[in-house]
C-alpha cells in the first residue's frame, strides 16, 4: 500500500507552542501534500512539496521532505485554538492503474487555550 | 468555501436500500474524486472521473457505482447497503487529470447512516 502513516496519532499542546507531526511512506513519490480537516468537515489543502524540494513554508506552516528516509514533517508554529483539527499527509497513488491520492489516518491535534 | 457542493449532507436509510449522492465540482474543474471516510478504515479513495470518463478506481465495492455527467456533476450510487457502509462520503475536484500534480478541493461530505 502507498498509504502514508502519520505520527503521532494524537497530540495535545498549549496555545502558543509549536506542533510537529510526521508522515512516513513506503515507495518513491513525486510529491507529498498535507491537508487539514476540522471535525466532520471537508479536507482543506495546506501545502504541496515536490520530491526535489527539502523544505517549504506557508505562513505558520513549515513542511520538510526527506526522500532518503521516506518521511515528511509538518510544523505549525505559534499554535492557536483554531488549529485544532486532524492533519493528513497524502501521496499519489501508484500501481494498479489507480490515480488520486492516498491519505494516512491522520494526526489529531488539540490546542489547549 | 471550496466551491464543491455535495448533497445531501445527511442521509439515514435501512440495510438493503439504495442511495445516490451528488457532487458538483468547482467551476472549471474536470476531475471528480470520491472518497469514503470511516473511523476504522480512514479515508479511502473510491473512484475518479475526468471529463465524463472513468479514470481511476480505488477500493470501490461492486455494489457502488459512479458516473460523471456532461455538465461535470457526478453521482455516487450505493446499493444493497450494509451497516458497514455508514460513513462520510466526500467528493473532491481538481482542474487536471491527476491529483498528484495539484491540490484537491473537497466538499463538506455526505454523512450516510445505515440502520
């Protein structure tokens, strides 16, 4: 399976702290995406990082990609209560003629006020 | 607001029944993807359509089928429903043929409960 796996499954931190979540995958990829999902809502795209990029920033988000270790991390700096959500990494499907993205099971982030 | 519209938002039905979920993609997007999200399986890719043609299949059951119409809206048909089909069903759209090259825009989902 091409599924990415996020770690940790759940994370609870105080508002203002930084939150780091990780994603590991098994095969070669062209890019990796991160999405956020507020409880019971649709997923929202956060950032896409290509295989030739090592780091990418978007506002308070910092994503890294290490293709040699087949892993990515998402860092949210200066967390806010509104960052409480589940975060998913997504990687392109491969094999079997399937397209689309495969999502991990997500990291559930809780920001304590 | 992602621009992707899904109806109905909630649906409660009985085992053995058939339901149809509808999705209108973002204006101009040719690709539509269907995903199923449940607590035990996570987010599972079901099927993709591009400009009316089936492009890719994921973990879609034979009891499920989908189509994309000339106006680009899509429908997911679920038949002979079982308790285990209870889940959130998401539609997503993108402008290109491959989600691998760009972001997906997700609707708010249709929550199906099978009793």
